[in-house]
């Protein structure tokens, strides 16, 4: 019996390990992931164009510039790689949230709207128009709630302690997108499930069950276009600006690098993912042209911040500091109510 149990446990962990490796490997072949191979190639090409415009050295040094060991082998970058691997273990929690929340929200919301407004007059809308409208609703609503969640992560002290992990990166690489505390990841998983539930619920009421997202290689067409336009350069040292006019509508990679700047003048700016209109509405929009010397930008929480210098600190410190924030806030509330 002991031998059978031992074999069973060994087989379980072996299967889990191989599934884990397959899941990690799928990131470069899945168009819904930021580091999809085609997005990486497009970032490489766009990065070269930006390099030719800004670099003072000859173009053949682009490889040395792009794959600078001081960046890719920096302790902060090594933390990014480790966090990516470790956080995959916590992925199940986010998947569970999505499964539990999305369908009930969609079905419940659709039913409530129908009770309030009656049968939708758009049920006979042509399928192509349904697809375009549903895809647009999903993208715009997702982008807005992503902006709002990001805004709250900065503005709510309790949440900021977890988001600090992402901003503690001293160098930026495409893997920095995965640098997040599991609590923040769960927060975003809840946001995504709720957002998709609402978008599907509204669209289901409007058009019925004939919902089909317009995709390229399995990804929302707008998300695909966003990623193919150099999204991986957002977390890099390659300065790619779209120019003032386009940056009034879309967040460029350079604008996101401003968001990661450790200079106070850049704090709490450019929260948006794809659309810049939310930042403009909230008064936190900064164009890339406002930065005189982009090559001088340094990244991190602040110039004097030394937190999150080890994996233990990255995972444990937010839990401790967030508890302190809650206790401190609770004490202030109690003092006011006395």
C-alpha cells in the first residue's frame, strides 16, 4: 500500500510538472499572451525603427543595445523571471474566479435588463454587425475597467502596497508585465471576470445568443492590433513614441515607460493600457514629447526606495505593509468616532 501511494504521488507531481512546463511554453504560441512570438517579432522590428531614429551609434549595434546584459541580467530582471514561474502556481485561483463569476454575472444582468426594458429590438441585427459591436463593447469596457483598476491600485493605500511590486522593477523587459503580487493578480482576475460578464450580459440582451468575437489568431482583433504595435516595448528601454496626435488617443510604449519613471513629476500618470482617453478624462495624461531626455529616465518606486530587493520581500512585504495600512486606517476611524 505504501509503495502504491508513493507511486501515485510521484505520478501526480510528474504530471503536474509537465503540465506546468507545457503551460509556460504555450505563452509564446498563444496570441492572447503578451509574449506571443509574433508580438515579440513586431516589437523587435519597431524597436529597430525607433533605434535608428534616436541612437547615436551605428545601426549594427542594435542587438547589443536591445539585449544589453546589464538589463537582462540585472537582479530586478532575474526577479521578473522567477516571479513569472512562481506565479504560475497561483494561476488556479484566477481561473476559479473567472469560472465562478463570469457566467452568473452575464446571465443575471441579461435577465435584469430584459425585465426593465423588455425584449431587445436588435435581435435581428446582421451577424457581421453583431460580431463587430460585441468585440468593440468587450474591448472598450475591458480597457476602461483595466484603467480604473490600475488607478485604484495607485490611489488606495492598501492596494498600492501590492502594486508596488510591479513598480519596484529597476529595469524593464517584456517579462516585467508578469511582475505582480498574487493578490494583485487575483484582483485583476476578478476585474476581468466581472468585466467580461457585464459585456457578455449586455450583448446577450441586445443581440441574443449569436455572439461571436472578431478575432485574429484567436485574440480579440483590437487586442491583437494593440500587441502587434509594439506592446512589448512598453516594458523595455526602447523609447517608442507615437507622436502627440496619436498619443491623445492611444497610449504609446514611451508613455508607459513614463508611468514607470521614479521621478515624482511622472508619478500617477498614464494609467491606461491601450486607450489614452481615460487618462485625459481623469487628468493624468502625459505625452512622451514632454520628456526632454528619455534616455535619462530611471525606473522604480522612487529614487530612494530599497524595498522588494529579494523574492521573500516581494511576496511577504506587501502582506505586512497592507496590514499596517488597514490597522492604521482603522485606528483613525475609531478615533474620529469617539
